[in-house]
C-alpha cells in the first residue's frame, strides 16, 4: 500500500516538473503594437473607496515621477461625495470620479464606470496605468514602464516590492507575488510568453481601451481574467523588473484568508470559463501557442501534486502514524527550502532584517498550508469585493 501511494506521489511530481520546465518552450511569437507615440498622453486610474489613510503617499509619488504627469489626468474613483479621499485629491489638483452603480461590486466595475464616462466626454489617452490606493511608485516607475510601451508591448506590469516588510506576516504574504513574478513571469519572458497580472501596477495600451469603450473585466480577480483574455487574443504582455512600485500586504490572519479566498474563487471561475476558448484557440495554432497551453493547464500540475501528497498523508495516517509524521515533516521541510530560495530572490532587490528573515523562513510554509482553509472558504456565497483595511503598517 505504501509503495502504491509513493508511486502516485512521484508520478505527479514528475508530471509537475515536466510541465513546469517545458511548457514555455513551445514557440511563442510576439506581435507588438505599432501605434506608439514618442510622448504618449498618460492617464492614471486609482480605485479608492475610503482610502484616505494611504492614498496621499501614492499621489505624491506620482507627482514626483521623472516622467511628468499632468495632475488632471490622474483619476481617483470613489463611491461617495463624503469620502475624505476627495479632499486629498483636490489638494493636488487631480481628478476624482464618484461611482453611481454601487450595486456592481468589483474593482472592474469601478474601472468600467470611469472608462465609459471618459468615452462619453471623448477623452482618450495613449497609455492607461492602474494602481491600488496603497501603492507608492519609485520615481522612475512611469518612465521605465513607458520603455515597454515604446517597444510595442500592449500590457506591462512592474516589479511589486513590499511596503510593510518589518514583520513576518505581510512578508510571507508578499512572497506569493514574488513567486508569480520572479519565477512564473520571468520564465515566460524567456520564451516570449504571456505573463499573469497581479492586480495593480500595470498599463494598458490606449488602443484597447478605445476599442472596448469600457473595461470588460468584472470578476473578483479581474487581473487574472484579463491575463486569460490577453493570452486568448495573442496580446503582447511584459514584466518589467526595472519599474519598481511598493504595495502593502495584510497584517492580520483573518484579512489575509478573506483576500486569498476571493482570489481562489475568482481564479477558478475565470479558469473554467476560458477553458473551452483556450482549447479552441490552441487548435488554431496561434503565435503564442505555448502561453495558451500554459493558461489552459493553469495550476492543475500543482493541484495534482498537492492532491497526491494529501492522499498519501491520509493513507499513511491510517496505516502508520510514524510514516505519516515523517512525511508531514518532509513536506514542511520542502516548503521551507522553497521559502529559503524565495527569500534569497527577494533580497536581490529588497533588504530585510535577519530576525524577520528567520521568522518568515519557518512561518511561510504554514502560511502556504493555510491556503487549504482559504480554498474551503472560497465556496462561500457571501464572498465578494470586501474592503481590505490599510494604513496600519
């Protein structure tokens, strides 16, 4: 019986490794945009309901960019005229937009209302940046990102650094984005593959906003939804490690579980919806076929690996408690090794204290295992676009 479970585990481990290593080696050919301007007109969109505690730092970092930003081209989206965020926006002569359709409760719908309003006003831009209110930009962020625009990339995202890295919990949460960007997206770039967007810190070429006349991504994870769309339509995407912005992560367990449950629910809803479309597109042999295969597979290899480990642990629990404990410890140690490499990658761009390094090293495997709790919570019907409290770091 133990031999059977071990065989099951190693089979899926081999499957996972093979797919992860080889999926992007399928040929991808970039189709870059030709309609680029030397001095593009730039708009910045910031969904910001009740974000008066953190938004001022973002607005100041926008004004301090080496690429000059016109204040009125910065649009802050709020939900009420009484939101104190508005007074901060007015202080810097920037624009604010008050939503009307509050029954539509996702970030994508907030962006949709603003895009449709600007469409009515015949106000168009060459490049649209999207940020969260708690972000802060490095002074060269916009300039570095516009290098991608000039090269013809339709969509590009920057390097997501961490604002609140003084304690172990937010740093453990932040390593999730490092895993996506430094490993998955960086690997995709080697083969001209499509990247996966992570919520904020990216731009969209004005051509697409003008064609859509709206913002068409409305799910709980509009970033992943749009990533699937760009892959399906062979839209060129890029990950720019030179363009650095800072993002705040939850500092409390309950907040983190709620956030990750929302991500999981949005991820699977979008993944299932795009399966048939990606399969059909792959058969057409598009220029980015490797990316289509990767997006079609999604996290299935990882799920197979985790499920095999789970069933092995369950089987060993009833067969031999000692074997069960040994395997559980081995699994923890494997995640600890992964965390060590992630932290070393993190330290290439950001510094952390030795104390926090060791705290995260031993805590992060437990943080990863808590995704199981987030997974089961994602089945809740009441899970929606809930507010994440900021400004306590």
